[in-house]
C-alpha cells in the first residue's frame, strides 16, 4: 500500500474549545425543552441527535405515565 504524498497544505490547522451549555429549566407550564434546545453538546462529541432522541423518548414516556395516572401533563412538576 502506497502512502499518499502531501503536495500542498491549503489552510492552517484550526482549533476551538469544547463546551456544553444547558438550560436552567427544562420545563415550564405546557412547555418542555429537548435536544439542543435544552442542552447543547459540542458536535465533536457526536451525541447531539442521540441525546435529542433520548430526551424525546423520556419525555414521551413521562407524558404517558402521567396521563395514565390522571395528572395534568402541562404541569411542570408532573414532568419533573
């Protein structure tokens, strides 16, 4: 196997800090944040869409549980 030869470097190597942010509250009355709206994850971590899907699944399960028990699903305390 031949190793490719570097002919030319066309731009500088760049770097940027890894960081995350999260909302101070994930729920309010009749509103729930999921995915990047609730917490951002740096793209290099590779978790963005996966955490959004997991957030949505957990929220759906919590809504179903609260509907079955007769709780008001719009109450931020019920969604925890």
